[in-house]
């Protein structure tokens, strides 16, 4: 390939990347405008048909659910995007961890909101416990929806991300028109309809993402890996040199320098190695065998095990980071 051909290829690749990025930005910006229009339109309809009291109760319910999601997510959506984008092979277990996290933490958040509504109803401005319970049911599904959207972002599915992200405000607007304008129902029916539609959309997104991840043959199995951290028994600690600086190790249980060493037999003669060979039987033996470096104190030098490949060390590091992040983020604040 000549220099001109290579330059042409590089320029074409750069144009493709730039065009894909620009189209994604334009699509995302347009989706945000449509979402803003849907939220504004549904607010106008609710304020017009339900009055100030109904619109205030609707705002309290929405803010309660939004705060619960913001606190309960614990930064996991951004963490999933980072880890999956860094290594696409981990999308299966990371997505499975997200599903388990959303279900467990979402149920706990729902129970917490219901407990606060029953113990301290004044915190919610006089909103009925029934209305609050209907809205709180959607918390696990909304958390699942947010986590799945960030997985789509990590997989570079920008069109599908904007599609599902823009459907929710559009469906809320459609629900407001159907429940208030056409059916002449009250706020309780509208909140229940939004809960059902939002939960169904979250399940549809989860099923779609499940098929997308299953089609990736290079991905790891779709199961949570929070309990599969690599640990080693003390006997599996790599061999080290006595008296010298210990080698690096990935063992988590027993430090390398804590591994017991067998005492030399009484008939053993001390060897004092010198750099570059030297006097004495010990120095000559060390020079003859190529072990001319100082072993530090007269103990026999033991061969070191070969270090694992770089890919294996990187995978082990990523696995430890995921487990540590999930352990930190899985504790409710």
C-alpha cells in the first residue's frame, strides 16, 4: 500500500468515526427535546384537569420516586458503563449483577418509602398512603430501566438508547390524555396507569437487552459473579526468596512474606554468595550455577514461579474492581 492510499484510508476512517459521533449527538439532543415536550405537555394537562391540589400531589409522588432512585442507584449506572466499555467480555456478568442489584435494592427502597409514608405522613405533604404505595411499586422497575439504559450506552447502541429513553415521557403524555381527557379519571388512576406502563417498558427493555447480550459469543456467562472472587489458600502462595525482597503476588489471604520456610538440616553448610563469583566454596558454587546475586543471609535461593500473562492479570484486576465496587455500592446509605 502506498503512502497516498494509507492516507486516504485513515481519512475515511476518521470521517466515519466523526459522522457516527455527530449523528449520535444530534439524535440524543433531539430525543431530549422530545422528552422535554412530553414532560411539559403532561404537566399542563394534569394542572388543567386536576387543579393545583392534584398537580401538587402528582409532583410530590414524582419527586419521591426520583429521590429514591437517585439515592438507591449509588452510582452503579455510571460504573456499569465504565466497566463494560473498558472490557466488552464482562457485559454478561455486569448486566446480571445490575439485574440482581435493581431487584434487591429496589424492593428495599420501596419498603423504606412505604415505612416513611406510614410513620411520617407529614413528610409527603398530606399525600395519601395509597397513592404513595402505587407509585412506590414502580421503584424497582425504574431502577432496572436506568441500569439497562446505561448498559445500552456502554454497548454503543445509541439509537436503541434514545428510543427507549424517549418512549417513557411519550407514554406518560399519552396516559395523561387517555386517563384525564378521554376517560375523566382521577389522579390515582393516572399514577397506577403510569406505574403499569413504566414497569412493562422496563421489562421489554430487559428482554431486548438479554437477547443482545446472548448474541455476543465472546461475552462471559450471564450470571452474577459477586461470589466468584479469586482467592488462594496459604499453600498456594508463590515461592519467594529467603531474606530478599518478596516477589509480587495476587494472593489475598496470606502475604508472601508470611509463608513458612523449612529449617535447613544440621549438616548443611552455609553459602555466602558474592556478586560476580568469589572466594569460598559457596561463592564458587553460586558462580558456577549462575546464582551470583546475594541471596541475603545464607539461605538457599529458590526458583520463582513465572508471572501470569498480562491478559490474565488484567482480567483478575477487573474482576476485583467489580467485586469491590459492588460491595461498596450495594450497601444502602
